[in-house]
C-alpha cells in the first residue's frame, strides 16, 4: 500500500497442555511455549506497529504467589524487546544457578512469563492513544484468583461509551477512550457474577454469552483467567479473522492461519477457522470445547484481510490476491488499447506484489491466445525466424518503483516537504522508452492518494512515459471502517474527495447541506444508526466518473501526460475472495447497527471540520 496504513492488530494465544518437564524432554527446551509465542507474534509482525504485549498465567500456584504477569512495549522492535527482557531474566538466574534450565519446576517459579497460558498481542490503535498504556493485554486483578483476567484482541467496538453504562461503571478519562477497557469491564462484571454462583469455577461460556450480546463491533479476542481457564472468541459476523490449532501438547490461536502453520509446522487443514460467534474455551485441566456463543449472523469477514492485511504467504490468500490482479486484466488491456508491445507492468512495493503476478499471468494468457491465433492464421506460410519472433514475445515487466524505507523519518513539515517526500520512492532508470511506453503500476489499494501524488506519480514522471495507469486491486474506499482498521475519517479518502469535487463542479452543493441537516436531525432523534446517508454523496456518479476524478487529484499540476486509475469492481473482488464478503468500506453496507451511526457521524465531522474519528 503506497499510503502507510497499517491499522490492524494481531492476536496470539497458546495453552500448554503438558507440564514444563515434558517440553524439555520432548522438544529440548522448557522455553518451548515462550519460543512459540515469540514466533507466532513475529510471524504476524505485519499487524500492529504501535506496540506489543504479552501476558501469562501459571497453573497450580500456591496462594500468595504471583500467577498473572503482563508486559508491554512500544519500542520500535517491540516484540524483540519483550522477549529479550524474558531472556535477560533467565540469563540473570543462570549467573547464580547455571543449571537451572534443567529444573523446569524451579524455572517456572522464577521466570515470570513461564506460564502454561500465554497471550500475545500486536497493537495498532483504533481508539485512544498510541502509547504503552493502551497496549494490550489489559489485566484486572482481584484477591480471588478466578476473578483475575487478562484480555487482548483484534477489534473495534462502536459502542464503547454505552458499554460502561450497561454495567454501571462511571469510566475514568483513560477508560473512556478505550474499547478494550469497556470490554474488560463488561467481561469482568459477568465473570464475577458467575464466580459468585460457582466459586473458583465461573462458567466462561455464560460469561461470554452475556458479554458478547452487548458488543457492537468486529472482534477476535483472547482472555486468560486466574484460575487457569482461557478462551478466544470471534464476533457473530466473523468480521475479524480467527484461526486455531489443537494437538495433544498445545492449543494455539492466532489472527492468521499461515502464522500458526509456520510456527508449528503443520498442514493447511490442521489449522481450523473459528467460526462466527464461536468461542474456543480451554479449561484449567487442559480440556477444551468450541462453543456457539452468539447465533451466527450473515458472514461478513473483512475483505481487506485478503487484499492487504494478512500475509500473502497463506495458501488461500496468495491465490485470492493473485486472482484480484488477474481479474483486472480485461480493463487494463482495453485501456492500453491491447498494445502490449509498448506497455510495461510494475507494482508498488511490496504488498501489491502478489496481485501483480496475477495481473501478469492474465496478460500472458491473453498474449498466448493471440500468438496461437496468429500462428494458425499463417497456415504454412512461416519460417523459423518468424516463428521465433512470435514465440519470444513477452509481457514487459520491470521493477520500476523502489521504496526507500528509511526516508520518512527525516521529512519535516516545512516548504521543502514536497521536494523531499517524492524521494520516499525511487525509480529504475533506463526501463521506459520516453514518450512511447505506457506504464501500468498496480497498488493494493488507494486510500488517501497522497503518496501516489507526491511521490510515486512524480517519480514515475521522470521516466517520461506516454501514460501512467495506476491499478488498484481493491475497489474505491468510500466509507470509514469501524471494526478494527484505523480508517475512520471521510475527508482522508481520495474517493470521497473526488465525489465532493464532482459535487462542487456540478453546482450540487445543496446536496451536502441537505444531507448535513438530515444527519443532524437523525442525531437529534438518536436515529443515526438507521441508514447510511453518505451513500447519497456517491449516488449521482458512476464508479468511472469517480475514478477519473481520483486520477485528476493524484496528478501533480506540472505533469503533461495522462494518468488513469482503474479500480477493482466490487463484483470482481467478491469473485476473487469468496469467503470474505465484508465490504462496508467499499459499499457502505455495514453489518452491525453501529456502522451507519459511524459513517453518518464521520460525515458530520467532515462538514464541521472536525478531525476526529466517527466513533
Ligand atoms: N486494531 C485493533 O484491533 C485495535 C484494538 C483496539 N480497538 C485498540 O485500539 O486498542
């Protein structure tokens, strides 16, 4: 993605089902669980750049001894920072007891995070601040063991404020800003209630049933309870991804299937998807059950996971991403007037790479059809030279754009900013025939369009192509997300700015004021959740008109050749990614009632010049 949006969290959960001595014998290390947690988190490093955190619960600890630990970091290399602290703790112990690793029981007593229950989290905040206090896991302590709770998740709730009220809590300034704080209060409230009924052994399925009913949002959460029970749970629409793997030795859950496969070296089908509305509950004795907590609703798994967020090394995601590129073939061919001879294909590094291969495969298939047709049309009229020339025709692809990863840190806000920003990307010289070649560059999605305009298009222009076609493997991002991706301000979206520009151009300003009045009225009546009024902003225009305006907006004024933008259509997105039909940011169709409220609020914020999130 050319705009730096990271905006997603990742979850890692491990439950060791055997005593520590077993892991030492079987796998040669008492640190087996922590090593796997580290791997599981690093393999999801693509998620959550604000910080990371881990929590652990130890089983069978004598009363009075600590059993729940938590550590968080916002260092640049947060995961490594956390685990090097664990490493230091052990190294310190070994100074005085060099053979302590051979005594698993002793080690468990000394090393804080050597617990049987482990929870890891990578955060990119969607609420509150991006500092360490807001990093997950949150913990709640209590003198009664079974009322201690650690909680973390990949999620966003749109009814944070309401939730506090529902459990009669008057939140403090900090809590008010955090959906995790609200979730914590709710889950803890019901945990205590259940613990009162069955002391020491609260029924987690009931706790989750009562809690989840109150949440409006998309979520994949994990929790550790002080009595040794634990869970992971997924929202009723399956908005956020959730996978798990169970063996005799471990129970594992994470946000990405490939992360589990790699960390535990297991096959595709050994890793299961936790289905919408389900929870995987593990009891303190290591037994487990998958329970239906909420009635499953229409599946609306987030399509952005497939387009961009999850790693492309997942078997299915790789195929889908490639298909997204392939699906754009016909529209690109039309736009280059089928002139493959004078077209160079490339991609914006690095997340669009897989879609790029798909697009090129599409072009190759087309070219092969043409070759066959031509050769057949020759009849007997050919010689080796003619045939060689035909067979050797290739799709021209080059690595044109190069990202200078470190550039951003130095870029200031002064007048030289534009001059500097363009250098965030560099180009490969000598690849394009000036004035003759068209450049087709694929990006996975276009959010703000600023990097495209300020860096990529400007840089590519130095190669003097005849035309640049920017291809987006995602459809136009028109509406805010409110389920875990931090894109919640309408004015940030280039597709929205394009629609506004068209409205202004065509003298339709009264549409905006009418919608603003309507939104205000709905807000006054507490009815903002009833319909998405922002759809009306796009209604007068075709997708092509918006795309043409986007192209205009990303073209710097001093560029004298054509820039075109081609977006994936929503239909072809769904055909490429059939299991992830969540598309509210493209269509405005939100799966939960809070969604309409967010989009309407985002519109009011935009109209009132407030640079705030819509939830
Ligand atoms: N991206 C996420 O899942 C964020 C989790 C949570 N809403 C937070 O801001 O901490």
